[in-house]
C-alpha cells in the first residue's frame, strides 16, 4: 500500500478500511509547547501544530476546543435572570476564584482553586461546588441561560486550515457525569444522590446531557473530525460495572449517538483505571476508547483489552507519559513501543499513543524514540 497522509490514515481507520501503518500520536497539550518556547505569549494553535510536525506525529489535535472550555465558563455567562460575578484572592502560588451567581430566587457560589505547579503548568480544583442541595439545582434548571455561541471559527476551523492533510481535529469536552463531578456537584455527594435520591440524580444528568448536546452541535457544525468525551470520573476504581451500565452509560451513549449519527466518531475518554469495566465496554456506543492506562496510574493490560473489547472498537494509547516516557531510556521506549505494536497489529484498530497529554520535562530524545519506534514497528504487511 502507498504511504497515506495522516488524515487519510485516520479517515480510513474510522471507516474500517486497510491502512499502511499504525498511526502514532501522543496527546499534546499547551504545557509542553510553552516549555519548548519558554513563553506563553504565542499563537497556541500554530505552535501546537508546529510541535506535532517537529516530531512527525499523526496529528489528533484537541487544542482546537473552543477556549475557554465551555464546561467551566458556562456557569458564569450573563443571562436575563442569571447575574455572575467573580472575585480572586491570591495566596502565594495559589489563587482562590470565587464565582457568585444571583438569580431571582437565590444565589449560587462556586470556588475554583488554582495552584501554579511550574512555570508552564497549574492545577485547578473545585473546592466549593454550586449544587450543594436540590434547591441549588432548581435555580440552575429555572434560570441558567441558554448555551452561548462558541467561537468555532477561530479554534476548530482555524486548526483545520493549519493541519491540512497532517491529521484531524478532535475537540475535547466532558460527558454529563464528568461535567457534574468537575463543575457542579461534589463527587461523593453525586454518588450518594445516585443511591439515595435517584430522581434528583437523573434530573441533573438529563439536564446536562441535553445542554451539552447544544454545545456539541456547534462543534459538529464546524465539521470537526472526531470528539473526545471525558468520562474518567466514573472509572473502574470508584464505580461498579453495574452502576456504570445502568446509571451512567445510557446518558453517555445518548450523547455519542447524537454525534455519531452525523458521521463524527466519539472517543470515550477514560485515562485511568478501567480493568473492572472492560467486561462491559462492549455496551459503549463510542467508536474509540482511550487511553488504556497501564500500571502504576491505571490497570489496563493489552492482552485483556484485546480479549474483552469488541474488534470494531478503535483503541488509543497505553504508553505511560507521567513516569515512563519521562524517565525511561530510548532503548526501553523502543522495546515498549515494539510490544504495543506487535501485540495490537494482529487485531488492528489501534492508535499508538500516551495515556494522556505529554508532561513537562519529557526529554526530546525520548519523544523521538517513541515516534521512530512507532513508525518502525507499526507498519502493516
């Protein structure tokens, strides 16, 4: 078979057609781009694409997601009966961001804590959730304004022009359970709702599933090539397979169906523990699953994934970027990639990648070893 462009390779993969080799793409975030240029003052889309090309990656770009990400900003968009305000308090490297929303029937509060962990990275956590009781959700349900218009022209469309035949765009956003757990409701409270107040739980899941569809449609209308849907909060360590199938998966599948009906494949993003769920992943409607995290930050074993997952599901990942890719020798990386490729080639439907985005401090020679090994061992005969 002739050498395909990266875009051709992915399009054929999604259609179930033969391809020349396994695509190779670690996830790339802005952190390593800032690190490479030693500044945040740059055109992030141009420089992300440059980073992909520098290492010869088959681009699957998620930095094209309209920024700032709508899951968090959605809460602070002005509406007729929805009046947000924001205050910031700095304590050393930590900033506490207090967001208040006034409505005709009451006020909501949310606190995001952002801590600088390096010159080009920070960690954000929700330290006060806006839905503390059912009454808080009543305010959201009654007064939250309609979803705002995303700037897809300067994100998705722009990145499509930049990438060309070198890959595909894949905006990333959370599914309904993740949105609740990351942005609105304390995680343990959400799980208790599911068991003790299921009517309330399903009201919230229904509301945010319907809401996210309106954002997803804007990205679909921008002709994105794939979407990455966050689902890692309901991972195999904290949610039983039965709970996943009965209480969470119906909403995730509904969202995937909504998008895939338009011919845009969906990736189920569980970048953590999944071993406990492999036996029910055949019930997912998503065309792709990432990111097959092995120990120590996950528990997926490739041979078990091959045994339990449907042949038609495309798999992406399995090389740990938190410790292994940063600390291993190029020879160790070559051996790891060889194992992944030789294990997955007989099955096919595989994208060689990391278990999430590349970490700051990853040696360039290690990334090159990863890429070169992928091209060397990933060719189909």
